[in-house]
């Protein structure tokens, strides 16, 4: 352990655990109670101070755990819960730091974003209180080792996130999206409860250690079924296909800073749960790896395909969250295959790539959603078909959005390249590894990941070009330069971290080693430095630094040469079309038309077209509305059939008072006669058995 980490450890030990936990909850209660009595700006400041203080208190043991020294305490609990262990290990420490970073930047951006809602003091009070409690719930999920308390924190996180999503509850579509999220979140809770109750019924304990005892005592098939139960529960929260249907509705409905926090960490808590269950249950890693790898490839490809055909920028980003969760799942699946085949290099690179991509996605996806928030407040629309030329009016947002778009596409010198490089490196190492049996699975994953990267690049070329380049397609009333300095500060912080990871991968990749070692220990393996292509990463980082430096030098020389000179702008060449018209530009639909036709059988596209007719035709329109076939098949179709079935009994609600009295009499008659009939049947059964 480093001297810095050792000094942190000593300072942490000086506090008693109970005193620290008590201080934390006092902080949360006081902050939530104070918010209603402050002004619109003060509410955000109270929330920010509370989250900053809570982040410091939780980050100290998290950093200690990341250095390889787990921090664990036991609390007495009650007769119902039993002993409540609280444990900071390398895995929880990694996720805690990501949660804290995302909530701090999200709260900073939210203070700027919610200035437009300053008159809604009651709504702001509830929103900021829910933000503090959601942060508390996420931290509790990461460290508590008791299933009952875990479910309490999970429920706290689900309900407070619901309140954050429905901030603009006066909009019917927002309320509908929030209720959809809440229902599916509680389906997740039911699946988790089923798994925990199964374990408690067999072991008599609610501690997480009982899950490991269950796994050691029960047959392998029961372990795998238990893992499937938890995988489905956590998969709903993570947004893996086909459990993703709530996500594309909740993200566009929520305020942009909430979308950033949801995509950055709230869906990642599902990934944390899957990783945690892998450590506790230790199922058959080959079967589990193939399962997770398949879900990952399907989620990644399907998510980016649906993102390409979207017109709403936040819905596009929501589907890219599904895509990136798929990439993380590919890394986890590859890691499991490495454990099952006892190839430490494949396992280490898979889990390290998944963990680092969890951080990377939190950074660039938060930045993209904050950029979308700036666009919305500038144009008052999320429809890309109405945008254009925003690079001239909000140039800083344009640049930051471009950096995040390049990062999410996995291009150097940005952070997405590093994590995807680790996953690629692990898969190609598996192709050349002796004795590795699942070569076909790695080929499938390589093809899927390459396809995801290519389509992501196509999608963000469309999104950036349609929104920021060209000329405006509609008069949206935005004023040049009205971006908000306070809203740009957290975006600059995220951009700096994106560049830092891309240029200094040798600093950030080793931070995952202790967490990766937790998984390798399941197969009696250990992390070695030679398992990671550190020299290649350092060379890539050095190349990125040189490339960025040259680009900066070129722009500096250009600015020096053009300073003091008059710069004029001219419209781009219009292919000989003399009349300037924004309608001559590509739209989001026309840009993706070739892809839409190619992928048509896999997508659900509703086309509405008014044909031109007559000598003097009137105005013609053509619109496409993309849908999600998974949602249509798994949710819309069953609901329609259920409604049709219920409609058959609509005659019962006939409005007749006499009929309702008759229903009551029939019910009372059944209550009185059914027990008597049941008793008679039982006596006849006993009589027949006697014969």
C-alpha cells in the first residue's frame, strides 16, 4: 500500500464505524430537512454540499479498498435482519468512486439546468431531496452485505429515481415514462426478492455469505437457476436487451442532468449486482460466460441499430446506453470464459475492460446528456430534424459534444478507445491461446464489437452533422453564445478526465487490478502485470499526447495568423442550387435511409407519407417514426391481449344498482358455502381412501 493510502487508512481508523455511519445519516437527514426552507438556488447548494460531504466520507474507505485492503464492519441489526455486515472491497470501491464523481458533476450541472424552473420551489425541493436520497441508496447498495437491508436501499434508489424522472410531471408523456420505469423497477425487485428468499429459506440467513454457502451446498443446476434469477433482476436495471424497454422512455422524459446520472451510474448498479453475484454464487463460468456474452452482443448491436434511426437526441443517447451496457457485458462474458477455461490473461483483460468501460461510459455519456441539455435550453426542442447550424451559436457545447461523440465511438486519443482495446486484446489473445475451447464465441464477440463500433461512428456522424453543421432548419429562437458558464464547468471536468484516461492509460488501467483479482481468485488465479499490454497502452497514450499536442499547435498557429484580420463566412457549395434553402440539406431520416432499408426487417418503422397529386400539388409530407420490436412483442402485444380479455367482462360494470347488490349477495353466498362444500369434499375423499 502506498504512503498516501496508508495515511488515509490511519485517518479512517481513528473514527469509529458507528460514529461515521451516524454522522453520515445525520448529514442526509439534516440536508433533506433544510432544503424546503431555502431559496431556489439555495436548494441546489444544499444538495451539492451534502453530496460532496457524503462523497468524501465514502471515498476514503473506497480508496483504501482499491489499494487491496478491504474495510469491513459488523453491526448488530435486529432480530429480523440479523447481523448487518458493511464491506468496502475493491469492486464496491470502484463503483463508489464512479457514483460520487457522477453525482457531483450531475448536481453541478443540474444547478445550472434548473435555473429555468426557479419558480417551481416545491418541485425543486422534492427533486433535490430525491437526488440526495438516491445517492445514499446507491452507496448503500455497494457496501451492505445483508439482503433485507440491500433491498431497502434498492427500493430507496428506485423510488427516488422515479421522483427525479417525473420532475415535469405535468406532461402526460413524462408521467407515463416514470410509471413505466417504476413498474419495471419493481419487477426487478420481485426477482431479487425471489432469489434472496430462496437462499434464506435454505440457509436461514439474510447475509450475503449465505449465498456462497448455498452455492457450495446445492447442485450446480440450482446455482445456475439462482444466478439466472439475479441476472434477470439486475439486467432490468442495467438495461440489457430484452429487459431494456423502460430506458428509452425514461431518459428523454427526465431532466438532462438526471439522464446523465441515470446513464452514468444508476443503470450501472445493475452491472455491479451481476458482478457481485458472480463472486458469491460462482456458477459454471463457461455456461455463464456464453450467456452473458450473447446478451452483450445482442444488446450492443440492437441498441446501436435503434439509435441510428432515432430523431429525438435524448432517445438516441438512451439507446446508446443499451449499446454500451452490451459492451460491458461482452467484457464480463469474456472474463467468465477465461475463468472457466483457466486462462488468466483472457479473464483479466475481460474484467478490466468491463470495469474501465463502466467508468468511461459514465464520463462520456454524462457529457453527451449535458450537451443535449444545453441544446434543449437553447432550442427548446429535442427533435434533430428541426436543428442545424448549432455549431455557430453554441460553439463550446459543439466542441464538447464532439469530444464525447468521438470517445463513445472508441476512437483515440479518448478514453473509450482504451477500454475497448483491452476487450479486443483479450479476445484476440483467446484466439491464440492453447486449449481454449470456445473460439467460436470469441469470433462472434469480435464480429459483434466491430459491428457496434462501426454503427456507432455512423450514428454520431449523423447526429453531430445534423445538429451542429449546415444551416438552421427552423427558427428556434436561440441566441448565440447563450450556453451558461456554470453549466460548462462540469462538462470541462468530464472532458479533462476523458482525455486523461485516453492519454495516460498506464495510470488508470492498474487501478482495476485489485477488483479484477477478486474474480481471478474464484479460479485460484491471480493478476500479473504481464497479463496486460501496458507497453502497448503507454505507446498509444504517448502517441495520443503527441497527436493532441500537434493539433493544439496547429490551431494556435492558425489563431495567431488570423488574429487582427477580418474573417468572413460563406455558405457551403450547394451543388449548383442557386436558391439558399435549408430543405436542400440532409435530414436525420434521409441520412439514415440506406441503413433503415437494409435493417428494415429487424426494426419497426412507421412511415407516414402524403403523396403528391394533381397539376398544382399542395404541400407534401413524409415522416418516419421508429419503434422497438422487443417492446412491441414483450409489452405492447401482451397488454393489448390482456385488455381485450378484461373487456369481455365489461358487461359486469353495467351501472345498475340492482346488479351491484346482486354481486354482493353472490359474494356473501360464496363465502358462506365454499367452506362447507370444501369440508364435505374432504370428508368424501377420506371416506373413499378408507375403502
